[in-house]
C-alpha cells in the first residue's frame, strides 16, 4: 500500500497537469485539482473562465465530474494554483467552492494545497466553520 506522502505526490502531479488545461483568458490565474474518493478513484479539474459570471472553479469542475459518474463519498482534494505560467502558490478554495463542497463532504474532509516544497492540510471545518446547512 502506498504511503500518504507518495499518494499526495501523485496527486500533485495530476493536479499540476490539470492546471495546464485551465482556460484563464480573463484573470490569468490557473488552478488544477485532484479529487480523491474514499475508494481511491481520482477526478481532476481545472478552472474555466469566461467573460460572464458563469466561470467554474477547478474544485467544482472535479466534483461535478465525479458526481456525474455516480461518486458520493469523497476523501480529500489537492489544489495547485497560481498565476498562469508561473510556479504554484498557496491556493485554497474560494468561498463559493467551500460552500459547494460542504454539500458533499463532512467537516473532516481534507483540503490540501501544494507550492514549492510545501504541502498544507486543512479540514472543511477550518476553511468553512459556519457552512450553511439545511
């Protein structure tokens, strides 16, 4: 079985590759993600911007791909982002994505970001302590 660091390194590569596909015509900030299910299946996403307000963030892209394939149980997500063509910097989900993700995960869901030689780990509870719940 792979150790956690080895798995995260693979996910950094997948998220980085997805980041290359980002469509960033308007703000030149590219983001790639790798969403991992509890069963270990991975879904990647990238941000897709447009001139209107309908842009989609990479986190929602990955979640929608997974959900559309019938996935319902998620373990964690790796996020890689930064100005287009530059090295990654600390990148965390926007407020909209935090609320969106909270619909499908529990408060202990892990959110990772990687930049340079650093990998940081957060929980949904830390990132969105007062999520809207019905």
